C-alpha cells in the first residue's frame, strides 16, 4: 500500500556475532532477516564485515576464514529464496589475487551485486590496508560468484525494476573522506545510500558521526541508512557501540540506543517520492557532469501491505526551539529595518485590530524601533473599530499600543462605511461580501493616507496562510508597503507571539498578549452576536488553519499529490474521511482561484522554506484549472 505513495521501508541491523565464527554469525543474520520480514522491511543492511567480524586482524589472511565465508554466503543466498526482502551483508571477498572488504546485496536466491570498499584506512587504530585492497584497484567489473555472473564495482547502482528506487552502497571510511563515493552515486541517480560500517567509539565521535550522516543525506538529497558493528565486535583496545541511523534530507535522524549486547534493529519508511520531488526542484543535479561510468543491476521489490510506521507533525511549520524562534523574529525584524532605514528611518503606520496577525506585525515593528534606535512615537498604531469590533479586541488593541509607547490613533470606520453604502446603493442590513470588503478597504485607505501625511510606510499584517487561501480583501488588507508576516503561517504567528510574551516582564503588556492569544481568529467584519461577542470566526468559513497549514507545507515544500495529502492527513489528524475531503477541497479551490491576489502581493521577507511571492519562490498563472486535482480527490 505504501508504494503508491512513494515509500520504501528500510532497516539497519547490528547482529550479535563471534569474531571469525562465520557459521554462528550467519545464523544470527538469518534470525534478524526473519524479524525484518515480520516488520515489513524491504531493504536491510548489516554492519561492515558482519559475517566474519571486523577485528579478525591477520586471520583475514587465513584460508579457512575465506572458505567458510563463501560457504556462509551460499547459505544466505539459498536462505533468501522466496523471501520478499533485499539484504546487504559485509564479508571479505577474494577477487583475483587480492582481498576486498565488500558489501554483498542478496535477494530471492540471487546475489545482486558486490560493492567493495573504496577508501581503506591505515592510520591510528585502523590498519585495513594490511589485508584489503581498494576498489579502485579492481581490474574487472564482473566475476563468477557462487555459480553466477555477478557485477562487482564501487560504481554500482541497484535499481528496483518497478519503482523509482535506486540504492548504492559505501563502507565506513568511504563516508569520512572529502569526496564520499555516495556523492557520485547520487549524481548518477541513487536516492538511497546504505553504509556498512565498523566505527569504534571515542569521546566526541558519536555526534560527529551523526552529523556526517545527516549532512550526507541533506547535501545529496537521499535517504541514508547506516549500520555499525556492536559490542560483540569489541576487543583488545577498541569498543564498538552498534550505532544504527536512518536519515532523510533536513529531517530528524532515527537511531537506536547504543551499547546493547544483543542484536538490534531499527527501520523507517523513507519517503522516496519526496526525495525525488526535491531533486526535480533542485536543478543543481543536472549541472555536474560526471564522466565515470556506473553499472546498474535491477531487482524486484514486491509490493508489501505495510501500514505507515512513521508519524508526521500536525504543525510542520512549528518549532519549540527557542533559538530558532528568535532567528525567525530576527529575520522579520532586520528585513523590515532595512526597508525603513533605506527610506531614511521613515515612520511606520500599522492597523491594530487586537488579533494575532496585527499583533505580531506590531511587535516586529517595535523591534525595528529598538534596532534603529528610533523614537517609539515613530510607530503609528491605528485602531479602526467597525461594525464587528468587539470590546475585547478593541480594549486589547488600545492596551497593547499604550503599554509600548507607540503613537495611538483611533479612527472609527462606521460613518465612512455607511456613507459609502449610501453612495453605491448598498443596503447596510445585507451582510454580504460588499458589506465586508468595504470595511477592509476603508481601513486600508485610512492607513495609506496617514502614511502619506507623515511620509511613512504601511506595514502589512497578513500571514502566509491567508495569502495561500486568499483570505484577504483584494486591495484591502491584501495591500501594504511591506508585509512582515508574508511567509509566517497562522500556526506559527501565535507561537512567535507566545515567545515574546514569555520573555516579557509581568505587567499590562504581557497580560494583553496572553488575552490576544486566547481570542478567536476573526476579521470582525460582521456585527457581534446578542451578547457582544465575536460572531464571525474565520475557521468556521475556511476550516481549521492547522489543517490548511499542513496541506500547504506538504503541497508546497514537497509537491505532494492530492492523494498523498489526503493519505497523510488521515494518519495525522483525528478527523474522518469526509472531513479531510471537505477541508482539502476548500484548500484546493481557494489556493487556485485566489492566485490573482498573490500575483500582486507586496514585498515581504522569506523566512522559512516556503514563500508564495511571485518574485521569488512561486510562480503560478492566475487562471489555472483545479478540476484535475478535485477529480483525484473525488476518486479516493
């Protein structure tokens, strides 16, 4: 089931072993392969020299060890028949008159290929060159191995015959050099790398090794699976921890608990379609010419009925890392400060509603005042009560402005709107889109005219979620001279305000921010209910922002299909199928039909990986049909 959404389940295993006891080791490997099959793993790798042990030392040169290794590999090859798994084991292989440290890929009674180690360490505690030759010394690319012709090369790609999955293998030291073989393999099409390793532990090495794997996955846009030898490999002066890792580009590393005496297995569903989509977007993969030739061997990867074993955050834009939150605030602050400074430390005019978006924009403007050492009165905050303004939001707006020393202006829009309704012949008792948008445009007109009066600029307050959904009045709150929240989604807006609140001293300012965070999201363009409370709530019209932000992230960041958006949402939110379809339909319709508003959106700094600016990240015609996408959804 997962294949249709572009996943492959990979595993890394450290097998319990006895050094040189090949027959014991092969039985342990078999046990772990059976366990991996139970877990639905489709490609599994073991540590470097997992059949013999890495620390055999001069016994690698013993004829019995080489003979027993070949017998064990023949056993594994036969064992693999009719088993829906590809597994990769490490063993010393004699080719010609030299011995090579190799990774052997086996599947369904067949040896797919042999990848020898390229870089042979011979320093400090490592002295492999005493036994092994480098893959670069090979003079053949195919050998007779266990009664079949088998490809052997460090430039070997293993490609699934029916899915867009292509893996390559490197061994331990290959990752630690300045140009790992996986760099070239990825340029040639590999989207998965397996590393069979035997990396001992010394102080500081754990974090360094983990960073190496993460950087390699990210820089090569690939899944990276790493398996290193465990405690049973430890001997004499060396300790091995059995470190297992699975990494994806820019994602968290899945790893095991090290220092276990028994065998250990981890697995993850790698999103290959996401990796491939990232590569389509990143054209750098086409800009490097690689003259070296690669061999490709094909293998079958049967469809397994796996349930997704990984989870996704309901709020992919969010982070609780305080340094990251501060970095976001700094990007917003200094981007606006540059514009204000360029204009001669001009005054800033901003409309304050008592809602979250305008509050965040106001807080950023306050930081600009501090950065540029401007008078706080240079920030002109305007509250413009209308027909839907509640006493709660009105009072919060007033308290917020007064507690910061900014210039407060209060301008009611009621009379102006009533006159406008009269002028255009609109019944003010008809609460339609004309009734609402007239108020939004009146507020925007006031802000721009005030900015003209003081030779200032209007600071926009709209956020990324509203821009994506077009939940703004065209040439109303849609427009400004600079929009500081342009790439901040709704779910992140409140988190940033909360950080500023938490950092603030006790008092009116902090209390006001707390109440603003507790206020329902509303444009306040419709009259209040009979109790004077907000009657118009945005999420009642467009749906939960947490869900729309989820759709937006996966649609924009990874080009996820409609089917995949539906699939991921079902497994991430406690909503039924009908609700997911309903809100996904709203997202698709609004994202496409409101594109014309994004075509002329004001300047606004890019903060994260997603921006909808037509001048930067996202170009889209205003009249694109969305029927194909809805058809995909209807067919689910």
